[in-house]
C-alpha cells in the first residue's frame, strides 16, 4: 500500500518526470502558476529566496572578477531594435555567404527580435510617436550608453552586469523556470581593448559558470555551439547544458565572444596610448532561473525537493521533540539556533503545535538539507539527532554542534554531486556506428529516447545535417572535453579528437 500522505499531496513518481516536475514546483511552494498570463508565474517566498541565493553566488563571482552591477531601463525605443536587427541580419547573411560582414550591404533586414518582444504603443491614452518594447536582453540599451562612457584606453576594460526581468513572447509550451515569458535574467556585458582581452574574458566566464554549477551540484556539458546555432551577432558562442533526468538537455549558461562586430554598429571605440582610434571588442554572459529549474529537476525525488546547501533558504530546520513534557527543550534548542546562526548557517526553528511526522513530511517536500531534532533524552545525553535529506540519520554531540552541522552540509552536497554524476553518466552514452547503405545512412542499432549521445566528429555543416535528420536530435556542438586519443569521425572516418553531443533540448 502506498504512502497515503504522499498521495494526498499529489506528487507523481519522479519516473514520470513530465508530470512530476510541474507538480513539485507548486507543491514545494516555489511558484504559483495560476496567474492569468501564460508563462508568467508568481514567485512564492521560498522559491524567490532560493533564486536570490543563486543570485548571491553570481554576485560573488562578479565581485571577485571586478564586474560592477548596473541597472538599465526596461523600455527600449524601437529605433534601437531596428539598429540591432540590421546588424544581426547583416552578420547572419555574411555567415551564410561565407564573406566578411563589411562586404555586404543589406536592403532588407530580418525582423529579428520584433516577433519575440512585447510592444508598448501608448502612454496613457496617447499613442506614442515611436513604439517601445520590453527588453528581451540588453545589448542595445547597454551599448548605446557604453559608446558614451568609453573614450580612452584608460576606460577599459568595462565590466558590467545586471540581474533583471526580461520578456520574450514565447509561443511554445511554457514550463516553470525552463521556458517562461517573464525571465529572471542575469547578463554580464564587457568591453575590451582587443580580441585577446575579450578571449581572456571568455575563459573567466567559463570558470565562473563551473564554480556556480559546482555549488549547485550540477554536472554539465560545455560546448562551442555549431555555427548555425550561434547567435548571429556573435563570433562564437559557448554554452553549458545540464542533462535533466528525462534525458533532455537544458541550456543554463551561455557566453558569447562578439569581437568588434557590435562596436562597429554602435560606434563603440577608444583612443589608445598612441592616440590611435580603435574599435572595442566585447563579450556577453547570460544565465536565468533555468538554474533553479535544473536544481529541481536533477536533485528532487519522489518525496519532494532536495536543495543543495549553497542555495537552501533554510539549511537546517530545528525540530523540538516533546517540548510539552520538558520546559527546557525550547530554551536548549533556541541556544542551538543561536550557535548555528553565529557561524552563518541559515536556520529555521519549527515550533508549530503539530505532530513530528507532519513536520518531517513538510520539510522533506521542501528539500531542507538537514533536520536537527532535540528532545529530553538528547538534552540529558548531550546529543542531538541529524537527518540528512539525502538519507543518513545519526546522533551527534552537542559539544561539537558547529563542526557536525558543517560536516553534514558538506555530506549532503557531496552526495548530491555523486548522485547527479551517476544520472549524468547513465544518460550520456556513445552514439552507435553509422552504416552507409544504398538508401543512405542508418545506425547500427536503434537510438533510445531520453539519451544524450557523444561521438567523434570533424565533418562540415552538411554532415551535421545528415546526423540531425537521421537521429531526430539536435547537435550541441564541439565539447571542450576532447578524446584523449584520436578516433574516427562518425561520418568521414577521419581521425579526430573532437567530441560532439546530440540530444533533445528544452
């Protein structure tokens, strides 16, 4: 017989991931999806606090790398979007033609973001002379200002970031944190004197992404996106993808090297030490609440969430046991609370007048890393009971409270990394061989749904198109991790150390 309390809460088994994920997001009280605009959820305090802690990890990385936080306006005038569209469409056409962008003059421009943005056409009852839109990202408003701020080589590098809401008119199926219309967005934009400075920034971005994902206990694939999946305004795009338990990949971070392409369009230049005027080189780096969606999807289980300690709104929940029997239970557990708070542990003392089993169940759903119980017998023996959300339960000495809890939090983080790596490794497998027949190509064995495939590849765009059509999957690009010894390309048969992945993407 199943657990009636679990059934009452309505949590499907995680094996039914597509049902489990949207259910747990609401049952754990992260968001309320009942707001009457599709893809715009209401953040609840618990979810917002977790997201704020992810933002704190990001702000720490920004501080350590000398980025400075700005806040740019939400509204962008239409003429700036036109400017961006002209640039992006020219770069896209140049890429497709295999020529330098400066060789092209475009008479007709692609609509670019025009189909994806929310438009503001009136101020009160007055129609605006020039429509405005809600930012989908902030290149245009930022770079308009950068060209006013940068004059000399002494103004460089300029390293900025902001954490704001952005808006996309998303027409596909929305899913909390994964695909939404109002996005909780982090974006860093940097300006450098030359290509080398921008390239070094890309390396710094890569390090920051891995530091954040380590704290979130998330293994990931880092790839250089294929040319056709690179933002047309970028020279190249790097992306980090988390593999969700259903085998789909979720892009959680991207960082772009722009070279001087945007600078030329926005007249962003500087005077070097010799008095010569040069165009700047730029990069961008973006992440969103997809990071929280990845945490929910990767670490949760049939009982609810499991929050990595780094972003758990409460790292330790304190549960007094039999406080109605002994008056000193509340005073002693309050002292425990004070001791942990002093060393920076985020705690919550649950003194509700309900049965312990109800408390256990509630905090299990919310994924609190540590439950600490203290009752009369524990006080008498100078101990307390620790339950780690990942499964361990044991007694510890009150005299060693601080050390024990820090160790327990590390234990939960390490266990989450181990479990996540096991899931990751089980879902990323080698692509079967490709056999060429009279009818074309076919795989030597059928592909499995919900699997990410790795393979050696050094082919061209048409070879990649063959693979995508044959598999029904999407190329993620060239992985930064290479094969240790050359292997034969799956299409051409030529030796290569280049590793690629294909998957279904969110």
